[in-house]
């Protein structure tokens, strides 16, 4: 039997063209979406990481001191632990000008944990359980300072129109507040009465700062700064 090649009529050719066109119209959006997904996803991820801010870096030197303090406290000698943690306080304060600008939120988170440990060890009668809990919290903060960036955001607290906390509600370091106070005082022109008030606020703030009470110290310094800025 002689088989002739099958040919298409005009209607069948038109149907075939329509079918191929449909395939093209479907394929193009899919390809564009796939390419867009590949290129846009890394960019979005990078933006998210950048928004969190840079890390404070290696916290090992500070964490090593905390481990020493924990070991001493566990032995029962809380007085010696209190002396050893002074080394951490000194090292942390010395590094403040370098670390705080890198990531204020992370720095504030760790600084708050350090303040908690200092207060526990310097209490009139330190409680062993409280000391252990505060030191453990500090060790966790140093292990991952980024937790500070993940903390619930709080409005900056103001006293007399002067900020006393960072964006996460952590009290600003009293040393920094004192510096601002003194810089403001150096440029201010005050009456004798206002100067006396400013000096009183400075003394009260410095007293609370020496007691590691950043919040109360900041309140006093803020009042003084506001007074001198009028």
C-alpha cells in the first residue's frame, strides 16, 4: 500500500500556530519570574542583614573575664568575684569609644547585662543565686550581642527634653552623659543660682554613676543639661 505524507489543512495549521504561541506566552513569564527570584532573593537577604547593623566583633576577652568571675563566685568568695569583675568594667569602659559607634543597640544590650552583674556583686550583702543568674545572663549577652537588636523596640526616654536611653530603652552610659553635661557646662553662661543647681545635679549624678546606676545618674545629668541649654 502506498502511504502519502499526512498534510495539514489551513485550519489545522492555524491551530498549531495558536498552540505554539500559547506555549511561548506561558514560558516567558515563568522564565522572567525564575530569573527575578534568583537575583532578587540574595539582595533582599543582604538588605535584611545590613539593617541589623554590623557585629560588635570578638567578645572573647570580655567573656574570659566573666568566666573567671563565675568560677570565683561558685567557690563562694563573692568579695573576690566583685574585685575581679572590676577588670571587666575597666576593659569595657575603655573599649566604649570604639564599640558603641559600631552597633549602639548591641553595645547597650551588653552594657545593661554588665550593669546587672556589677550591681549584684556590689550589693551590701550579695546574694549568691542572684549573682549567678546575672553572670549567666551576661555570658549569654556576650555570646550573642545581636539579641540586643532583636529586643522589643521602645521609645527613647526623655528627661526635661534630653534623651536618657537608646532606641531599645537601655539607659545611656552615665560616663557619656557626664561628658555631655561637662561639655555643656563649659559653654554655658549661667546665673549664680543656676550654676549652683547645675553643680548639685552634677554631684548627684556622679554619685549615682559611681554606684553603677546609669538610669538615676542619667536623670540628674539630663536635668542639668536642660537647665544649661535654656
